C-alpha cells in the first residue's frame, strides 16, 4: 500500500504542469487561424512549410559544398561535408517534389518555386 501511494504521488507530480496548463490557460478554447475549421488554411501552412524546408535544405547543401571545398584546400577532412551536402540536396529535391504535389501540379524536379 505504501508503494501504491508513492506511485500516485509521483504520477501527480508529473502531471501537475499539464494540469496547470489546461486549467489556467485557454488552450482548449483557442480560436487561432489553425482552429477555425478551414482546411484550406491548414493546407496553405503545410505548403509553405514544405517550400521553406526545401529552400533551407538547398541552402544547407550549398554551405556544405563550400565547407567541403574549404576543408579540401586546407588539407582537412572533407568527405563528411561533401556527403552531407549531397544528402541535403537529395532530401531537398524530395521535399520539392512533395511541394509540387501539394500544389496540385505535375512534378517537375527543379528549384523554381
């Protein structure tokens, strides 16, 4: 019985922050732009997030290539940076394809947003 009471106290202590948030804020009654029931707004948010993610990945790939070139010129390890930049470009291309699909367009793999 003593261990059961300790378990209940531990669980109550862990759930106290969640209970405080639910009791003292208006999270359950939020009326922001996402919670209006307009599915079009949510799809626009997803489209813009995909677009931003693809752009950031292509920029990271360019930074990785520059870093790999700098390390190669200075005689340091450069393979990890080159491999990371290739992965960034590849994943950026995949995200760009999903963005094209989310736009309802035919898939053309390019960076023209």
